[in-house]
C-alpha cells in the first residue's frame, strides 16, 4: 500500500512539474530602484535646454550644466541597465521641456536653482540609501549638482 502511495505521489509530482507549477520560470527582475534617477537627470537637462532656447545668451553658462546632466543620465542608465530614450544624450532630444521657463532670466534661473536643489537632495538621499558600490557615483552626482547651484547664482 505504501509503495503504491509513493508511486502515485511521484507520478503526481511529475505531472505537476510538467505543467509548470514547479518549473524554474524566468521571472523578469524588478526595475532597479535607481532607474528613476535617469529620468530625473534627463528632466534637469531638458529644463536647461528650455532655458537656453528662451534665453540664448545663457547658453555659454548653462550648456555645460545641461551636458553634465546628460552624462549623469548616461552613467546612471549604464549602472541600472536602463535604456535611455532614443537620442536623449544629444541636446534638445529629451522632448518637451519638463517645466516652462519663467518670464525673465532672473526668474528662470530661480526655477533652475529650485530644480537643482531638489535634484541634489534626491541624489544625496539615494547616495545614503544605496549599496556601497553605487554610493560613490551617486555622491559624485550630488556634489556636481551642488556646483551647478553656483553656476546659477
């Protein structure tokens, strides 16, 4: 009786595994929690692009900062295995600006300062929460964003 029960159990398990219940199904990994930082960096680059489009005389001052944000997005995308939107690394290719520019240069620079401050705070928190192998990259981006604030004074 026991032998018949064991055979039935083994046969039943075999058919359960054949239907995929116990198979090692390939479940895609969850998205990297730092992938949102790629979008954040591209958003900041887009804001700078919009400011330069509205005030071309600011291009020499703001262009390097916009390019730094695109470089940060590229590196974050590499580390998080995230695909950048097509053409995102080139100026103006991030799509529509994330926020409209203000009426004058002073107000536009103030909006950029606010966005940089928020971005720096987000990056600093991500750095603190990140595993050690990512903390150096995130800390260096947070430091770069702090220097961007100096450009906006």
